[in-house]
């Protein structure tokens, strides 16, 4: 396998003299500067800064690609929001011109998206929103009064206020890719090295330094930072970007930031940025917030539907791509698919079809122009991600195969055609069963519109929806916030660790279902993270909250420390935290299956992954060549391995060192004896314990749900009587992925709170009749006496 990082291409640039490099860099910056100034955000700069002087919360709406993410933080920095003092310069001559006004204009001038269904740019919709409308100041931005509207200009953190080191700007992104690509872009625009003035931080990767003023980060990471620094004192401004996505972390941050604001007062600014118009929710939620709109450019987009439903949207997407390529004029194609596997197969199919077309020469002349197929998804290596942003070479056309990452978080220049499969991979959570899953589901109407809109960024475009107009009409209007449909285990744990005891009473913008909160309280209790009164336990809970992994895996790690298999457990958790360790090329199935045999452990997938990790670590770290060869010989993805190694080392740093964030734990090894490791896995994954059924399926003990072993599991040939697994996956059936064989008798011993009912009932003071057979018992008193009873009895 070719490894881009190790390739020879990097060296080519060295031949240029330093002077030539400098000239090229200056040219590039000039060009970037010109590009920046064209962005709609640029026209709104002064007004935005002024609004931010006057209001503690700014809700900023702007069409995707208008420069919110890349420009606003730079404006703040140049106005010294990100460092010492506010600008002295009066902002613009029309200060105060805005304000509640009847003179309401359309929020987006220009043609707007042609969308028969009243897309989000339709005037009617915009006007029904009382908080967002365009003023007449000609400044590209408008505001409507918030409570603080007329309080006059204040100097924010003027030179008098002492905020040593506390002046940075944090910008959150729901996705890691967005944080990385945007940070790189902004560093380039500012002419600095990434990690210097501009940096990014995502889980397991921190590219910042003490001089970092603008820090792009995932929303999950800011939440983690709040754990250690509840006032977020190192930030002067926090920008919650892509707020419309309403990820679970964003929603929790809203609640926390509201508190931070109340306590930090004028020393702190919050900007909520969103690509959709429904700002009312945000404005209502944050006291004294004001909404502003960046007037974007948007060209008309013709939306086309299929005449009848498609059986296979993947095939349909490939056909549509080829058709656009052969029939349509200039412009790149953006195809929305659901995930990496699907994108990989689409890429393969598309290349095969293109090759066939080329050789048969039946294609129309324009098909002979090359089609450059480029994937983009979160797990793609950064170098490859960056490729989609480069313009297609002369005479070529890009076909970008993307997940919903390209919906709003990143803007790819050159796109004129959008192909929307109408599907997305979404998290779903069944609170009753306590099971979380990722499933491919239809998009919402709002998502479909957002996708179509991507075709009209640079000129009139076309969107091909691979579903019927009737199907569109019955789609959900919007996607419900993630917090209402996900496992809240780690969120509840973090709230508890921040001292927010009454999680049910937390000021959520949209409260999650009570049952889901109760479920996670039960889980945390069963894991030993909470005591019977629902308080965080120091021994387990506090430690778990510090570990950057899911509480269940965190519990595996803590148990492993006690059981003398810390090194193995950390390796396993690192391996399951990376994706796609194994290469499985279709054409070489026999070869990769043979190679895999070397690593297979009959005891399960976790141990198999451990064998791979051990094999990799035996090779000297300095020898890239040996590692590359080993990986390619064994059909193993070197990038996944490097990532796993990195996570391994970071987790070791979290667990080992005696001072925080280190937990001061011993990382012993259990050698070749797998029992301690399997026991440690049981101690954390017991809510996912399942028992073999006569028909070859498994039954999850805690919920009674029937699941099937995933076809990729090494246990498939010799199914153990009892196992624990990492996660469930829904396709045609519910599959348990990554499973390891355990002994049923370990369960009551290692997870007494869940499997030894008598003890539990006594501790919890809730006399619910759960049989010794298990089921997660109700947690602390008063937290959840409901939702019992579906527990299968005598299952073990
Ligand atoms: O946040 P918003 O969607 O409003 O826009 P943005 O992400 O700040 O992007 C503004 C412009 O910068 C886009 O139109 C892209 O042309 C460009 N950009 C880029 O070329 N490469 C990136 N990695 C990010 C943005
Ligand atoms: Mg953005």
C-alpha cells in the first residue's frame, strides 16, 4: 500500500530555492487575501464587531461558505478580542442604525435557491422569524434587538482588565475533519504555521501551543476542557459553530456556557453560528442574545427528482454521476453518501465504470474528459482530505464522494452539481433497551435543502435528488437534536464530574427523554461511577470522567489496572478506537484471509486486535520501511496502526503519571494469559453481555434483545456460550460487533450492581424484583424505578 506521508513527493519542493519559496508564498497569500475579501462575512466585519461590543451573545446566521468559520475568528483577533484590548476605532458610521425596525428586507438578496418546497431561503419563512431579519444598513449584516441593544458601546476587556493567558478564541466544530481543515486554511490565510497562532485540538491530537490565539476544536473536546476549567477561563470568546447540527456535545455546551456567561459577565463573549435561519431557539435561550445575519450569495439551484423510487441508491448515485459527467457543462459534482464503506465501494464502482467507458469508446465526447474521483469523510487521512479543496486540473472534473460532512461543515469550491442519495448515517438510541446504534436513515427536508444548496455557491447549479418528489414530501422537516436520541452515559458522567448533580434538572435547550437520562444514571451506577445517592464516586467515577473514552471502556481500563493487564487493555482500547485496521480487497480475498489467520485468537476479536498491535509494536518505531512492509504483507492499514499506537501512548499518559491528568496507575502485563484481559473487558462491557441461543443467535442479557454475531467476527466459526461485544450495528439484522468470549459466572462477580440483584436492590433501596439472572438494576434510589421487567430470567 502506498503511504502518502512516506512518498517521495514531499522532497520535490526542496529543490526550490528559499527565495523562490518566499515569493510563491507571498503570491499565495495575496491570492488568499483577495479571496477572503470577496466573502460575504467580510462585508459584515465592522458591524459584527460592533454588535459584539454591545452584546454578550451573538447568534450569527450565514449561508454555508459565507466565511463564518474561517473569517469571524480572524476578525475577532484583529480587533483584539483574542488578546488584550478591544479596538478603539469606532466600528462603522451606521452604528445604532440597526435595531427593531419595520423596514424588513429579505435576508438573502439575489435569486435564492429554487426549491419548490419553500426552502430555507424563502422570504416567507425568513419573515416569520422575529429574531433574524436584514436591516437596511447596507452593511451585509443586520440585527434585531436583544435586551442589551441600547446599552451603548462598552470596552470589552480593555487594557485595565487583567486576564493573563485568558484571551484565546475557541471555535467548536462537530467534526474532527472540519476542525483540522479549517484550522489549516486559517493558518495559511494568516501566514503562520499550524499550531502556532492558529491551532486545532481533537481527541487524541493537540496541535496548539502557548501562542495559539485561535483554537479550532471539536465540541466534545471543549466539554472535556470544561471539566478541568469550568469557567473556560483561558478563552475570551467561545464560538459554537455549526450550532444547527445540535450535536449532543453542542447542546451540553449550551447549558454550560449559559452558566459561564452568568458568572463571567462582561469578560466573556459567546457566538453561536448556524447555517440555518431558525435562530429564535438560540436567542430565546441565551439571555440578552442578539441575532445577526450575514447576507450570502446564493445562485439558483434546479432541483430534480427521480420519477420512481430507486431500489439501490448507491447504483443510482453512480449512474447519476456518470450522466452528469457526460451531459452537463463545467463544474464539479458533489455526491452525498452515508459512510466510508459506501464511499469506498462507490469509488471502486465508479472507477470500474469509467475504465469500461473509456475502453469501449461509446461514451459521448465529454465523457472522455477525465473524471477525478475524490472521497471525503472523517476518517480519511488529512493529506487526502485536502485534495478535495484543490481545483481540478484543466479539462478535468472532480466527483467528490462525501458523507454529510460536506453538508455544512466544509465548503468545497467548484461544485455545480449535487447528487443527493437522500440518506445519512445517524445515531439512534433506544432508551428502553439502552442500546445505541448507527443506522442509515432518510435525511430530513432541511438536510435535503442544505445539500441542494451546495450546488449554488458559485453559479446556478443543479441538484439531483435520487428519490421522488412524493418521498421528499413525507420526510421529517428537520432532524431532532442528537441529545434526544443518543446514549447519554458519558455526558451524564461529565455533568456529574462538573458538580452538576441534578442532571434531570439541567437547563437543556431541548431536554433529552427522561428515560434516557435514567438509563445512563443506571449504567453509571452499575459501572460503579455513581453511588447509591447518584453522587460521583472518587475511585471510579472521577477517574472515568477524566479518561477520554466511553465510560464502559474507561471501566475496562480501570479494571485492567487492578487485574494486572493494563498494557493489554490499553492496547485493545486503542485498537477499537481506530477504524478499519484490516484491508479486505475483494480481488485478494484468499490472500488477506490467509494473512489474517496469523493473528486470529479463538477467544475473540479483541484478542485478535491485540495480536495485531503486538505484531506491529515488535517492529522498531524508527523503521518506517519495516512497518510499511509488514502492514502491506499482512493487509493491515498502517495509518490505523499509527493512530492506534498514538492513542495507546496517550492513554498510557492519562493512566500512568502520578499527577493530573495522570491517574497514577500501574500498567502491568498479563503476558499470554488472556483470562485477566477478558475479565477486565467483562467488567466494563457487561451491559453488552450476551448468551448463545439454540438457533445460533445471541440474546443480550440486560435487554433480552436478539442479536447476531457480525460476519467479520473471528468467533463466528466457534461460537462461545457467553460473550461481551463493543457495539450493535443495524443493517438487515442487528449485529454485535467486536466480541470476546467470557465466562457467564464472571458476570455477578464483576458487575454485582447489575447481575447480583439482591445486593443492588439493597443498596439502591428499591425493592424491584430483578432475578439473579441479571438486567441492569435500577440505580440509586429515586432515580429509576421504572422501565423494569423486560429482563429475561434465568438467562445465564
Ligand atoms: O463557515 P462558512 O460555511 O460560512 O464558510 P467558511 O468555512 O469560512 O468558508 C469560506 C470560504 O473559504 C469557502 O467558500 C471556501 O472557498 C474557503 N475555504 C477553503 O478554501 N478551504 C477550507 N479548508 C475552508 C474554507
Ligand atoms: Mg462553517
